C-alpha cells in the first residue's frame, strides 16, 4: 500500500503537529503493519505530540516510506531527532537500512551535528544496546513517559555536544560517546521504570490513538492494564527487570476505553500479566456494557477464571492463549513457574466450558536440564488438552483446535539464565523432531515450528558486544543471514554456547533508583557515573 492508502484507513484520536522548533520523527524498525500493532510505538508517538514546540512525523520500513516520513513525505535527514521504538533484536538491522535509505551515515563517529540525533528505546535498548552502539547517539533505558520528554526539552535548549554530556550524567540514558567509547568496559547505567505514583496518573496510561484495519489486531484499540509481573520465570527478562506487578486504576482504564469507543467498538487489553489485574472482571463487564467486544493479549494460567473467560466468550472470542512452557511439572518448577499439569488442564477445561473453542499453547525447547522425557511430556500435555477439547466439542457439534507455538530458549542478560548456553543446531533439530514425532497421531493439533537460525541470531545480538555491529552491517548490506552466521560461527558460538564465565556478558544496566522527581519536572537527578564491568539488577 502507498502512503495515501495507509493514512486514509486511519481513524485517529489525536493529530500530529506539523510545526515546531524541534522536528522529531518517531520510527519503528519494521513495517507499518507491525509498527501500528505495537502499543509501545503508538504510545511514544502520543508522548511526543504532547511536548510543546515539537513537530511530529512517523516513519517505518515500508517501500512507500523509504527515506521519508509516512505522514508528509519529509526526508528523514531533514529532521532534528529520529527516535525508534525497538522490541525485537532482529529488527536492529532495519535501523541501519533506514539510515541508508535516508542518506545518513551509519556510524555516529562519521556523522556531524547537521544530521539528526539518533535515539533508540524499547526493550532492545535495555536488554543489550551494545550491537547498535556504533550507530546510535542515545539509548533510552526504561519508561518512555519518564525519559523521552526531558530529552526533547533538552534537545531544544542545548547544542548536540552539551546535550549528550548532560544525558550521560542522568539516570535512564546510555550515551555511547560518554559511556562506552575508548573504555575497557561500559560505564554503569540505571534504568528508570514507572512507580505506583506514575501508575495512578491517568495521562500516563498508554492506549491506541490510531485504529486501522492494517494491523495484527484489525480495527482494535489497545489499552494497557499493568506493568511488571507477579511471577519470576527464570528465562523472562520482564520478570527480573520491569519489577513487581503494578496496575492502573480501573476507572482510568475505563476512561481510556470510553475515549477509544469513538474510534471503534473493538477493545484489546494488553500487559505482561493482563489477567492479574485485581479489577479485571469488573473492567471486562463494564467494557461489554459499553457495547465493546474485548480481547486479551494472553492469560497466565492462574488467571483462567470463569469471571474472565465468560466475557471473552460473550465477545465472540474464538481462542485463548496460555504458556505452560514445558510438559514437565519438575522442569516447570525449576524455571520458576510452579504450575501443575492439573492446573493447566483445569484452565483448558474452563475455557471450553465458557464456549471458547480453540486454544494456543506456548512451549520452550532447550531449557536447562531438559531431557527427552521432558519433551515427550509436552506431547502428553497436548494430547490431554486435545482430549478436553474433543469432549466439549462433541457436545456442541464442533471440536476446537490446539495450536502449539514452540520456540528455542534464547537466554537473556539480567536473568538467571543469562549465562546458559543455547542448544547446538543439531540438538535443537533432534528435540523438535522428537516433539513432532510424538504428537503426529494427535488430531486437531498443529505445531508451529521455530527457526533455529533466527533464534541463534537473536541470542547473539542479545548477549554480544559492540563488535556485533559488523554482523548487522553485513546483513544490512544484503548478505544472507545464513552466510553471516557461518562466517562468524566461532564468535557466535563463544557468545551463545560458551560455558558460564567464558564470555563477558552485557551487565552494566541496573534497575530504577528508589526515588524519582514528579513527571513534568526535571528528569532524574544527575548521577556521577562509575566504571565497572557489571552490576546486578535490582528489583
């Protein structure tokens, strides 16, 4: 689709200011479809619109936006600031492709101040900014609503050199020119996350401001329910870095639903632990009373209650998603998810009893200590789940389907699994084949197979140092990913499959300080940076 067609399909709650002393482009390193499906991306755009003196444009990787903005076709190189929201490590290569299309030099050391300031936020910035450090000027570490407005204010007040020096003194920013260049190890930085006081402030509750059919959630507006998670799954970066569960007030959530109702009757509630909001049943009931259909991003198994599932079924939900992760209770316990098989099957039965026919289940292969018996246990859990669907489906004349989404473990920094090796390719294929073979006789079941190549690439980028930038450049230049992985096999193996302690892991970003200024005031107080190889994450 061209720019005009994409824009014509949008229904908007806010308009982008065309004029301002600071011209800012907000980008996503993937297509329009992916970008507008991301509430995080839409939220950063809205935060930017709220800042005085700022003109706002959007940009993505679609051919129609090559080197220019979506909204008015402005060349990216003419803007003052380009900021990306990046959620997935493999999308990092698209940052370089965007720079190429705009005629902006990839490496910051070869760019003068006449080029835009390049900033990247989102999970990738906090998980491991090092592979993109040779390209980006600033990484935003944590909550955009707390860190992005101060950066934009300073960008209007200071020259480039002074701006970078000031940001480097503050918590919540990683500035490679000050924190990394010409140093044996990165300086320690601190992430900033939202506290309870921020969660209770209605203007700081993210919700879609654009609804369009051209997203994964066609014509559905998304509303965030919470931050953090009550669980401590040992593989999960969010569990160990976003802090404990903090929920938005029910009335603030419903106010956002009423705003979105002017754009659409389709509402989606999203969060890491959306089902754990204490007022979720009441929120769902009121949303239904407003005439809206509802959907939830996913549910933790303990949240699979009738009071939650019945409104979903009443909205016409065809499936529900849960993540047992493995079929073995013992392995589940060891990864920090002490859920029994009985609880999993109770959750499946609850969804069926409420009239939701289909089920999606997520599993991970390659967990530490995993055996063939654990893989076979996944098959048994799937078989038992299908049996439940078959029993309920026969009574209503249609048997639902189970879709098993399988992934390979990608250990992340700042988690208990940060030093664990990834499976070797041949072993990964063997375990996946074992799962497929043992589930072959199960009807009404489909298995979505993962790509080991993509998992390895993600694993490398999540734990590599700044030297990985050359690999990103090779892929951006058009080299096949398989060829890049083969050429760098020794280095990639050292990063992804070395024994604990063999490879220095990124470990220089810690969690939020105990106190923050009020939003709208000054940014977090300056901190004298310290040098050191690593610091534990505080939660």
